[in-house]
C-alpha cells in the first residue's frame, strides 16, 4: 500500500533551531520505517521523521503506545534498517552501512531496553552479561582485567559485587534493569537510547533507576534519547521533548517551554491527562481525547491527528501541516497552532 498522495515529495527539515550553536550528535532526515504484513499490507510505523539530538542533552520522545517511538529508536541505532531517509552520527551517514562497516560506530551507540528480563540472557551470569561487549571489542587485556571492569560497572550502577555469578532470574526487576544499564555503558558510549526503561518497574524503583540514569549522564557525559509515555517521568529527565503521534513528530520544544506553553492540540491532551497528586482534586471536568487511533496500515490524509482533533478543519483533512518555528526553538506541525495558542482544552 502506498503512502497518501503527495507525501512522497515532502521533505521535512531536521528539528533544529537555526540559531542554535550546540553541536549535533545525531541527525535524522526524513526517516521512514515500514513493515510488510503477511496479508501484503504495509504498516507505516515511522513516517518522515526529522530530528536532531545535541551533544550532552537528553531528548525525550513521548507519545501513546503504538505511535512508533521504539521503532524510531531502534532505527536510529541501526537495529532496524530505515525504509527511507538519512541518519547521521557526528556528521557521518550511517543509514546504508553494513553491519561490518557499522561495527566501529556501534560501540558509541547503545540501548537500554524496556523489559529488563527479556533483554538479559537467562543462561549467562551477571559477569558474562556485562563482560560480553568488553570481550567483543577486546577492551581489556585479560580475563582478570575484564572481571575487574565488570565489578567497577556493577559498583557504578549499584549492584553488589558478590552477585557477580548470579543469574538474571535471581534478581528483582530493578536490579535486572541496573544490570542492563551496566552492560549498555560498558563501552562508554556517546549516545544512550533508553526505551521506556522504567515502565515495567514499581514506582519506588522507578525513581531509583531515573536518579541512576541522571547520575551516569553527568559522570560519563552521556547524550540520551529517552523514550516514554509518562509525562511526569519525562519532566524529571528531559532537556527537550519531542511529541510523536502515529509515526510523525507533531511538536518539539525545551521541556519547560513545552509544559508551560503547549501548542499542538495532541500535546495539550497529553498534558491534561497527567494525574493530579491531590486527593481533594478529582479533576472530573478535564477534557479527554476521544476516538480511536487511526491505523498505521491506512493512515488518514492530511494531518494524522485530524480524526481525533476537536479543532480540525477541512484544511487539516486535506494537507499535511509542516513544522513551523514559534520562537525559542519551539516547533509544531499544526495548521491552527497560532489561533489556538491561548486555547485551553
């Protein structure tokens, strides 16, 4: 199945303030990722996404489940081949690299997966799990040096050294995620993609893991892409926030700017859905987003959000909105952003 008419010709510029002098670490230009189903249908998981991740920042990617966040993260890391578009890491295009060519770049880009148990080999001890990347890239000169570095990494993430020879099933969810983080930082990567790293954990454990990630970011000078759907978590970790709906980026801004002045209607609905931590405020009168998420197999024409947007017009149904800068690097893709700036949902 082909994309909506006219979409093939559209090229979206990377989401970057032209006056921003920070050094880009990773740049994506018009990235698309499609999957073929057994019924010969095409699932448009990621559609024409352009973004920039700057050196030293944490860019948060937020949206509903199924909007393509994890697929985009894996595509940026070359774990999935991009169907279309270009990805640059430190100015070098990595999109069409073979695995052999990508090997030198791979160690600079690592990932923390959502499920801490599924991402660890149940037949390997903690020592072997964390040592695997060190041994693959021959970082240490001997087995003893490797074990010493493994113990150092375990100490960095808060896992006791006496657990060195235990297996994943002998740990709690939070401890398993710490082990996954230790493995991810073993090669001292420049970019760390965190794919909803706390969504499977208890709330008390979430705070511990989030604090650990912030500490490691400062100690190791990490740049992060943090994928999530909990805006309270995003508010804690992010420097900038990128909002995604049905495979497209609809708004991006500095965190404080986005939370104080959301422009896109979808972003406003997401923020309105955040629970209020006050038992005396039920918030029963808040607006809820109605309707079903459109199918990525047959996405709607124009703005993908128009089928659920209460402010949609005929223009929204006909034409895809382009990203526009509304000042301070705050960008949004909505035909009615300007007139709805002061409208509360």
